[in-house]
C-alpha cells in the first residue's frame, strides 16, 4: 500500500456527481481534486501525480477514453477507472485495451469501487527509466499483465520527477540521453532508499567496469538487453516483495 494519502482526480461534467464523490472520498482520507472537462484535467495531471483517476466516459469535448490516453502519456502509473451510464458498445473494450483498470456502470457501486481502488493501490509500483519508447511500452504492457503498476520516464530528469516514495522497483538504463544512468541510480537511491534498483543495459562488455562499481555500491540487480523475460520477471518478483 502507498505510504501517503492516496490522491484521486475525479473528472465528470456533472458537478453534483463530482461534489458528492469528492465529499465521500475526502471523508475517507483521500486527497481529492476535481475537474469538469478534459483540458482542465490534463493541466492538473501535468502539475502533480495522481494515484487514481475516475473519468466519466461521456463528456462534451474530450471524452473519458481520449482523456485517459493523454493522461497515460504523462503519468503511465496512474490507475484509471472509467465510469459510464451507457452499458455495452465497443468503447468499454477499447478503454480496457488502452490500459484502463476497470469500466464501471453509473450509478457507481461505491463499496465495489473502494475495494477495486484498494486492490489497485496494493499492486507494487515499478518505474521504468529508458529512452526507448517501444521498450517502455512493451514493458508497460508486460508488467501490467503481471499485476504491477508501471510508471515510465525517458530521461533522468523525468525519473527524478516521477519517483514516488511508494515506488517499489526502479529499472534504469545506464545510457540515458541527458545524464549518466549511474548518476540517476545514485540519485534514486539517495531520494528513496526503500526502492530496489535494477540496472539495465544492452552494452554488457563496454560497461562492465561501471556495472561492477555500481554493484559494489549495493545496487540490487542487473538485467541485460535483449531481456531474458523469465529472468526479468523473476528478478522483479523477488525485489517487489514488501
């Protein structure tokens, strides 16, 4: 479970629904923000991390599915629940295929939603730091299927911005575009000593001396590209244990 009050962004063009849900979640100890349309929601997402977003599927302008796709580009580790009064159709399937956690019917069954939120936040959070977009997306899909929440950063600056105190495991490429991956590893370890750090690289022979130095500093594991997937998943399973 995360070690700060869980943050939730509620997005719905029905102001009464937003107010009622915000009151309920605030009383339960959640940190709540509200938006009534997609543009405002995206501004909020770009300004701070959210653990969960609750998105109305049908809204004027940007619908909930389109909004989630934009949120995923900014904060891939945010868990999304889409809420809809319109049962059936292909949109729910599209939302799940895009990575949303659940599509729930309105009026919302609050005990069910709370249980699903608790279950989602209990999943270990993994931060993948690599400038290869395709690799990050593939890992996002793979690790999500294995029950992880996955956040993505493409350089050292993003890694530091997106690191949360609840991040269980950080996968860091040693060749990043803006700074030495080894320095990012050290910064992650200093800012969040509880995180388990896995070094990743496709340049095994070239970086062997650096890898040996980092391992001597106490970093937790190294995985080489192209990944041996059973080895990678086994390493994550071992390090993600509380």
